């Protein structure tokens, strides 16, 4: 096992979770950041584009409430179908792995195990089956694991406080799905086997589908939406920032540890820029792997929730004009980002209410997960990449 010391800005929350499509141009410049879907900032948690079409996303966005009475049976059936639909099918990656690999225990939240197959299938769903550069793959897998852990902690909180789905509700949803499948001459066991998942996986998804909408409905109140919008206005109101960047890209066959070497190189370049030894444009022309190096790294204007990957745009919107970021890691390599100009936006809360609610949803997950850590232990086995609690160091087996 080895430790990869990543600066705080590229550990854990700075490592991007990518959109669910791999339709990304290959030139590693502005167009190479395009994602075919609206990325995890437009969804909620696995999003975190993680399982972007998850039913609970739709429920959260539309602020629906669980019905009662005669409509409840149909609603439970819908929940069950949604849960089965969002759980990824057996992937080429999973099919090509020996069973022992799929059953490797990488972490546990209380007594709830997380296996390597959970991380691998979530990652495939995030990338749409696309390839992730081996140099950043451990950090991306560690980030996926961190999000799975947060979600499991929310479910642990729901169980401990008695505010989540009741076992009989999950049983009813499962029974409804089984009955519907039987009517179509299919079996639940067959569908689970086809997707390479277990009944426990399905039950967990059902519990989430039944629990999360109620939490979000209580949290995302109108006053809180207004406060969140006011506190983070540039993220939502259409503000644009003109950015330039220097990209240090690892070669396609780079070893897993190459990314921390690039972070060190980026730090050295940044020190030269800050000291006046080197201007940003010259640094881009001299060191950047991106086509924009010919224009001194200039990319033009971007919006907060536009075409760039999350960690890039989040960092850009945290900078003042002329400020150069610390190294930022994306699937393409390590970036230094400079904001050249800020153009304020004019959108109001009514125009972006869904985006604001998504942001509040992610905030709620973080809060609930952090709270539950005091009650439910999280254990790592060291058999998969993870971020060490407290230090944020990336630990690679």
C-alpha cells in the first residue's frame, strides 16, 4: 500500500465525478471538457452524475411526496421499477473480471459492506463506459467510493433515527416488482442476475428511493433556497468568467502514480508565475499540453454549470481576476487556472430553482453523512483506493 500525497484542493472533493457519457473530444482543451449530460452539479448525489437517471433524482427535482391510500400500490410499483432501472447492468468490465475481484471488500459503513464491484459499476455508469486515464484512475475511484460511503451514511442515519423507509415498505415495493415481472413471465432473480446485482443492492436502492425525497422536501424550503441562492449567486445567475489554463497531461500509458508528479510540476510552475519569473501566457506556451497553448492558454468565457468538468469550473469561480489557482486534477491531467475577466449574470432564483435545489441536496447529503460519522464507523480495508479521513491523502493499495 502506498500513500499519494495530494494537495487538499485535488483530494476528495476536487477529484471530479464525470458525466454519464464518454462523448468527450480528445484534444484536452475547451471542447475536451464537454460532457454529454448535465454533469453532477445538475443532479444530486451519485451524480453526483452518478446514476444520473435515478428515479430519486426525478423525485427530488419535482418535489413529489409519497401518496397514501389507493394510489400507494401503483406508486410503490413505480418505485420498485425505478430502483431496478437505475442499478447498472452487468458491464463488460464486470464480466471480464474474475468473481474474486468483484467480491473484494474495500470498505464498510457500520456492518454494511462496500465491494470493489460497487465502485467499478458506479464508475462505469459515471463515465458511460469511457476510459479514465490510468494516472488519475485511483483518485477517481477513491472519490466514487467516498460518495458511496456518504450515501450509505445517510441510510444509516435514517435507520438509526427511525426516519427512513420501513422494512415493510421495502418489502412491499419488492413484492410489487416481483408480481409485475411475473406477469411478464420474468423473474426478479433473473433480472438481478442479468444485471449482476444482489437483492441487497436492490433493497438498498428501494430504501433510498423511499427515504430521500422526504428528507429533501423538508430541507429545501423556500427560505433556504433563497438564502442559498443569495450566498452563491455567481454559481447560478449566469455569471461568466474568462479563463486561461495550463494543462499538464500524463501520457496514455502513464503509471498510476504519475499524477502526483504532475501536481509537483504544476506547483513549481505556479511559484515561478507568482514570483514574476514567468508570465502565465509563456508558461502555457512552454508547458501546456492543450491546443490553447498557442493562445497563451486562453479558453474564453465559461459559465458555472456549463461545459467544463465540475472541479475545473468550481475552481475557476472561486478565483478573483488575475489570480492563479493551485493545481486542479481532472480526468485530463493537472491544471493551473487563471481568471482573466468576470461578467456578472442577471438570472433570478425563479430561473434556476432546480439547480439551486440540486446544490442544496448535495449540501444535505454532506451534512447528514458528517453527522452520522459520529455514530456509525467507516472502515477501509486497504484493498482499493481511498482518501484517508482527516488528512485527505490518497491511499493506493
